[in-house]
């Protein structure tokens, strides 16, 4: 996905098995963030930062939706553990990740594997990509987004 491209309305299902749509909150812009894995240090820091910044983001007209390839059950445990107040999409077949272009070859400890490259998309109310944050500051994700919005 690039600036000007449009995400589909239906993103997938959340931790409770409910369909998540961009249009669930008409007129709202969306922070759609892709993260590698539930309950890892960076992903937990990013989710908590966004959760802490929800009110400020909402005041700017944004809803927050997270996406990883973890299962709905994993998302539910993750959301419960950290008290997350936004939906997490279970993209278990990686179709949304592939559409977004964040499902890529990664390297760690000399091993190559396919995984999610941490990326945040800021979407207009109709799902059009307005901004892309590819170097995410996990500990200050909400402030980073607010900085991008205000510039």
C-alpha cells in the first residue's frame, strides 16, 4: 500500500470473532497498525502506547485498529493482559498483511523467514492511505502518530 491507495472496508475478525470494518465508525479516520506478534516486548510497548493515547487520538478524529497474524484467542489474551480498548484483527492467513505490503522476508540470527514488518498507516474516513509510518517508535507510538498528524 502506498499513499493514495485504499484499504478494503472489511479488515477481518477481532479477538471476539466479530467482523471489523473501517465503516464501523463512520466519519472517523483510522490508525491501522501492523505488528509482528502478541506479547512480545516491542509489540506490547506499542499497543500500550496506543492504548494510553486513545483519547488524544480520538480527539483528533482517529480510531485505532491493530493487525497481526496471531489468532483471535491470542489477541483476546493480549488485549485482556494489557486492558486494550481497541480491536485487534486476527489476520491468520496474512491476506491483509500481504495486501498492505507488510508481509515480507525478514532476517534474524542468520535465519530468513516471512513475517510482518511493523508499519502504521493513517487512513482517511474512506480508507485511503494518507500517511505511512515505517520506522515506528514502539514506546512512543501514540506521540509519534500525533506528531505526524499535527505536521
